[in-house]
C-alpha cells in the first residue's frame, strides 16, 4: 500500500508532549512516509522533543521561538541548508495567560491580549514568511483552531479572539501564497485532553457536553485530526486552500 507522504519533507511546530495534537500529527506523518523536522522552545524542552522523536521519522530538530525574529530567520536558513524542498508545515502553536482564560473577557489585560495574538495568530504569518523560501515545489501549511473562534465558549475568552484572528490570517495567506502553489488551511479540532486545554476552566464539563450533544455522541480522537492533516499535506488535498475543516464529531452544526 502506497504511503501518502512518501518522499515529502514536513516541518511540525508545537509538540509539547505525547498528548499534543502536534505529536499525533507527527505520528501520522511518519506512518505515511514523511521525513520530519521538529522544533523546540528553549533548551529545557529540547530533551523531551528528542525523546519523542525516537519513535518518529525525524531528520532534524531545530530551535524555534516564534516570538523572536532572529530564531525564525535561523529556521529559514536551516531549512534551506538541507538542500531539499519543504512540502508541508504544521503550525500547532497557541498561548494565553491562565488568568486571562479564567476571569471575565472584559477584564483581559492589554498585555495578555497582545500575547495571545502574538503567539496564537501572528506566529502563523511569521512562520509562513519563514518557510515559504524552502517550499520551492509548493505544498501545504496547516494550523489548528477551535470552534471558540466563531462562537462564545465559556472560559475560552481571549483565546477565542486569537483563534478568530488566526482563521482570518489563513484566508489572507492562502490568497497571497497560492501563486507559489502553497495551500493554507485550518483544522478546527474538537476539544482534546491536551496540556493547553487543561488550562481552560471547567474543561471537563465541555467534554461531557460534547459527548452528549455532538451528532457522533463522542469526543474527538486525536488520530482523526492527524489523518485530516495528512490529507491536507498529501496530493489528495491539492485543491483545498483557505478552508477551515471541522474535525469535532459534528459539534459545529449544533444550536441550542
């Protein structure tokens, strides 16, 4: 059976641990034959990423703090130095101060708002600019979002606004990068028990609600999100750009 990503080189940003959606995507990409480049944030995370990479088809592990332009510039240089085209990029990065997720949205601090936008939304623009020179054969740039971008989700607060910005960035980037045959899409994943999700107050209540109300009567499996990312990165997704694909057991269609 042919592997969907055989011969492709992929960059994955945002693996935090083995429960990360980015890690599930890395597993799926490896399964389908892609050679991976992973990034880490700071020396403290480097060892854990190296440990996780042992079970993956990893060619390189590079430092990258997306809030630092010099590290993004270094990422570009490293990707170009490999001497081979980059075909797929997965942006799985988001952050907000915990207090801005737990208090009323109207009380969001200016600094907290800007931080959430910088890491969760602007970073996609910065990453796109950094990787485009290496994507000489075109390819796919995918990011992860959530329903809280378009609907009010209790306690999602400033992150919902950041995700709305992220999705708008997907549309503008897809318009501009299409001439280079670079496709840009978002995957709106249902809630999954990740480290970042646990920062949301009463997260377990959200999981219980979805299990009872979503059309499929269950929560999202990370492997489903990963397989959607494979589709977008593969030739099967060659005509898809500027879209937000929902992988949430159908929850996005439900009203009251």
